């Protein structure tokens, strides 16, 4: 049981990292959209 | 339910009820349970579907005959605009997110979504955004009346004051979508049962994973577009105003860079749903699983390089038109592969036609018709005659109503018995199916003729040679609209008093991990991840593993 | 009802006549709706035939005919694919059902088959792309034009400028269409309801004409199906297109890009004449324009101003401010009893000539002649119960410019 818990905890930790990376990418795309239009 | 599922470790048998949902209304406000949130999404989407549908009824009633009978042109434009926005952002997208919330953890053997609290937040933004969007109707000067594509400068310099509220609502809807997508990516990437490989995943999970990446890439672009609109309107910038050195066509490029992936965001999960349903009722593994995955991925990639086929008439250089024409018609190759795979899955199966299968078959046929008109629209020189006519209206309603919406209805009929442990009334469901599928064609098929005969879209009144087909279309519209009253009754009576089912499998030969948990699906599932042999034997796409 | 519809459908080329007759006599009979529905659907499979009015017309320019041919090619390709795919599917639905005792096979992949149904469609697409590219290159080539017309979109009318001979005018929705399209109006529809204008765009046949499109406010799109021309008119930018009209006649279209409230009410009417008739028409227009300019130099009587004013008002102002001057509350102000139309004349002239920034009120000083401005301002100050008794003379406008 406890092994399973660590497994899930490990998964959740990985998931938080994935989420953070994806969120940063999304924000980057947002900024790039405005920046590239401005440069036009 | 302020606890996360990891706190439930003492709950050895998740089928027991002593860690069930909180009582009362607050359960729904505070919930972090993927099934609760899925339910919330689905009811929200259904409510918005009815509101957006009511607006469609206003549109069809005004178009019943030439002349203005019911609403002024300005209000008519508000109806077309809000109908589009509400159906896209309020009905179709949240419905698919709701299905994802319910199904993805069940299908990959995960206890919940990866980020349950964010999941709660991404849902609860929606009702506020929806109310804000609708409230613009009651503001001075009326709501947004510039079409769901809100082209500048009609949406900037020439728009009513309420446009700023519209912008804020779009920001919130986009924020919600991005958070939902982050959650799905993190869940699928990190929370799968440890023994489930990516290529073991059911197709619905695959299509949603790819859709989530589309959302991450597309929604921030929309956010950028409305942000620039906001500063153009209020802070003296001129991104889209030619008088200040900007370019209104640039707005269209940005909008469609979001907008074209957006239409695939609304159809890829539908492909996933259909790929789950057809094998079940054909009693045969899905044909060409890996080609389905690759086709979905290539559609997604292509969707980012074809946006300007919405803009053939904006004065693009000829090289641009050629490139976008070739890239666009290329999309029909992977889309065709999917259709061929579905048909081949049915071929030499042992078919039965329960309601979900009826909807799935209707999807394949009618979506393909929408695909044909899409191919025609993709031919740049022919698009001169089709662009901004009812031909386009017919096209995108075939892919979005008989495509996306039909797949959602199919999914609800398919999975609802699992969710609530009760069977819907099969007889009524069949009546509903035939009622809807006939009326939707009476509604949209004549619109092809209207477009070819020269009727532009987004007009409240029209020349008399368009009268026949408009009247037919309106009659079909009222019939199709009323079919949703029957659907509401079928769903509510199924949940409240449908015949209880005990069978875990529900459908004779359904495969997938979701069919291995008890019926109705318990509040907590897969606290123990499923083992490898179970994952493989439940795989709906691999026959003799 | 039944026999009437059938006789129309079987008479091949009569559909245009039918539409024209139907247009004037259109009335809804509720008890007939059901039979219309039934009969119309019976004829749906015939949609491929242009002469039934279900399809694109061939049009009267090389471009429109090329597009028509292309359209029919893709259409039949789609029909062919549909027959194969749906045929297989329907066969399967009929013969591979469990109730017939069909046993499910277990086959589930084949790289060879996947490859075949990737490559065959690809081949079909290339076969379509070749003629499509040819048509595209042809229609984008606007060189060697014999004359040029500049088209400017306004909310909600078109301005045409013949760059070769200086003829220049606005084209508005016709008066009877405007009146019939008032909210709640009933009764017969005028001929060419919503597809009729006060001033037609007159063009010569067998002449390579270049169109330049631009806009004064929002994005419009100039579309005449029979010419095979649809092109966005973007504010601040100029697009072009071309047409060689091969047959004299009247060709109708309308704005195709949502441009605000009256998007559905800005039609286009092209009248193609023989070269001689066209030349005569140009002379006539030039004379008219001269006369209009001269009209600004004399004193006008109140009756003259009021008659002309009503004409200008119904074509230019009524779209927003309403035929009866009531406007639309919250969106477009009323003229009847308004502070501007009953207050200081100078302020009234100023707002009509220079518009109001940030609103849909345009600067009409650039669009209307001195006498038209004088007439419409006089009209607004004396109609709708405003009764100020003020007269505005063209000379006053001239001075205000």
C-alpha cells in the first residue's frame, strides 16, 4: 500500500513539473503573439 | 472534498461509500473529484447548448421568410455572434472537457486528474465568463454584433461599449481552457497506470492529448488577439488600425492562427469518441489503431499551417493562396484515413445498432459530407464563389453539429449508463435519434443550395429567390431544436429513474478499463493501478495480444 | 401547388422566369408549407443541375466559367468518393449485422491497405490541384486592363469611381426595397427585393476591366457571382480583381463580409452595355455631374430643397436614422426632435459634413455635393415634425467647406 502511495506521489510530482512547463510555454506563446504583431 | 485522493489511502476498497461525496450544494462548489467536475462541465455545456440553441431559433425564425418580422438587424447580428461564441466556447469545448474529466482517469487507470484543485478552478471560471458574455446583451448599445470571428475594425473602432466585457469573457474562457489542457496533458503524461504505454492508450485519450497540445498552442494566440483589441480600443495603440500604421488583415491572420486549430480542437475528441464506440458495436477491434494515432497527430500539425484558407479574399499574394490551398486539401488525406479505418472496422463485424452506434454512424456519414464541402472550400479559386455564403454555413454546421455535437450525444448515450448505473429508455432514444438526424438535414442541407444560389451569411433579410430554401431550413431548425427537449427528458429520466444495471461491462463487447470498475462508477476508482495483463486484455484496438 | 412546382422543375430553362414571377407574387400560405417541404426534398438529388437554380450559375466572364467548371469537377469527385465509401458502409450495415448471424472477424491492421488509401486520395488531390492552380493564376492576373473602376465600401453603400473618365457616384439600396425592409412591413415584395440600387454600376461588354477595392470604414466584400468576382475591401489597403463581361445584361450581388447593422442591405447591381451604349452613358453622366456642380451655384427654393432632401435622406440617412427619423434607441439617435436638427444650424451643418468621431456618423462633406447637403439638412430641419422653417442654401455649404 505504502509503495503504491509513493508511486502515486511520484506521479503527482512529475505531473506538477509537466504542468509548469506547459504553462510557461503557453504564456510564452501569448507574449510572442503580441510581440510579433507589434514588430509588424 | 478538500482532501485530495492521495489522502484516501486507508480506503482500501474504493467501492465502499464512506469516502463518498460531501452532502449538499457545497459539494459541487468545493469538489476536486474528476467525476463531479466532469458532471459540472457537462451540465454547464448542456445549459449553454440550450441557450445558444434558443438564439439559433431566433435566427431561423427571423429568416423564415423575407422581410423583417421579429428582430432588428442589429439584434440579429448579436444573435449570430453570441450563438457562435456560446456554441464554440460554452457548449462544444466544455462538453468535451467534461467527457475528458470523466473518462480519461477511468481509461488510463488513474485515481483522478493530476491537478484536482486547478481542475475545480478551471470549471468554476466558466459560469462567470458565460454570464458576463450574456450580460452584454442588456448593456447600452447591445452585445457584440461583429460575428464570432470579431474582425477588426468592426470589433474595435466600430463596436459597442460592451465589447470590453466580451474581451474579458474571452480571456476567462481561454484561461479556463488552458488550465483544462494543462491538466489533461499532465494527467495523460504522468498519471497513467505504470504499465500502460502511450501506444496502449485508448484512442479517446490519444485524441484528447493531442487536442490539449493544440489548446496550449492556440488559446494564448487568441488571448493575444483580444488583448491587442483591448489596447486598440482603450489605450490608443493601433495594432489593427490602418490609420495608425496597423493592419486589419493582421487581425485575421492572428485570429485564424488560433481559429483553425480551434476547429480541430472541437473535432479531434469527436474522432476519439467514435473510435471507442464503433469497435464496441461492431464487436471487432478498431482497424488501424496506430494509423489512427498518426493521422490524428498529422491533422493536428497541419492545422497550424493552413489558417489563411479562411482569408483567400483578403488580397493575399498568389503564392500564399497556392500554398494555403495545397496545405489545406492535404488535410483531407489523414482525415480520409480515419473515415476509411472506421468503415473497415465495421466491415465483417457483427453489428448491432444501439443508440450510441446510431449516432456514431450518423457522425461518420454526415461529418464526411461536411468534409467534402470543406475540400471544395479549400480550392482557392472556387472559394471565391463559396466564401461568406450559406455554403460555408452549411459546411461548418455539418462538421460541428452533425460532427462534434453528434459525437458528444453519442458519447453521453454510450457512457451515461456507466456513470449513473441506469439505462436510458432505448425506444425513446431511437425516436430522438431519427427525429434529430432527419431534422438536422432538413435544416442544413438546403443551406448548400442557398449558398450556391448566392445568399451571403450573416444577413437578417434576403432576396425573394432564397425564400423556399430558407423556409425549409427554418422548419428543419425548429424540429431539430425541439428534439433537444426530448433529449433533456431522456437524460433526466435515465438519471432519476432509469432501469438499474449491475453489469460492469454495460455493452456486450465494450472494451476499456472504464468497463472494469463497478456500475455505477464509484466516487473513487483506481486507487490501485490496474495490472499489465488487465490493461492489455481491455485494449479495444489490439485483437490477439 | 403540387402541379405548379412540378411543371417548373421539368421545364429546364424556365427557372429564372419562375423566380422572377415568384419574386413578385411571393406570399406564404401556411397550409402549403408541408407540401413545399415534401416536394422540394423530392427534387434535392437534382441539385447538380445549374438550370434548376440550386447551383452556381456559369456566369458571363471567363473567370466565372472557369470557376464553374472547377466547381463541378470537385463536386463530381466528391460524389464519386462518397458513392464508394458510403456504399461499402451501407453494404456492411446491411449484411454484417448480428441479427443476420454475422460473426465478427478479428483483422485489425494492414500497412498495405493504409498505404493504398493514403496514396490514392493524394493522387486525386493532385489531379484537382492542377486545374485549380491554372484558374487561380488566371484570375489573379489583372494586367492589361482596358479600364479601371475603383470601388469603395461605406457603411452601407458602395462608391464607384471610373478612373478613366472621372465619373463618380454612390450606389444605395433602392427606395422601395428600403421601405419594404422596415420592421414589421407586410405585403408584396418589390422586384429584386434587396438586390436593387438607385445607381447601377454600368460597364461595357468585351472589355477587360480592372476593379480596385478599398473601404472607408470597416471591411466589406464586393461580390457579383455572374462576374466571378468577390474581393474584400479593406480600409487603408487596396485589392484588385478583373472581369471581361461577355454578355450584356443586369447582374446582381451584394456585400459578402459582415460590416455592421445593414450588411444585408448593401446590394450591387452591374449593368453591362454594348461599348457604344456605354460611351453614351458616360457622356450623360459627365453632363449630369457638371449640372450638379452648377446647381450648387444658384439659389434653391424650399420645395426644391425638400424634394431633393427627401431623396438624399432616404438613400443616405434612413439606414441608421430610420425612414421616419426615429433612429434606434441606444444605437442611432433620432432626427425627429433632436437637439442638433432643431438647434443651431451651424452645428447641424458641421456634424453632417464632418461626422462624429468614434461613432458610425460619417463625414458626408466628402460624399455629397453642396446642393445635396443643403437639401438634406433643410429636409431634416423641416421634416418629422421638426418644423424649424430654416433653409440651408448650397452657397452656405460651399462657404463651410
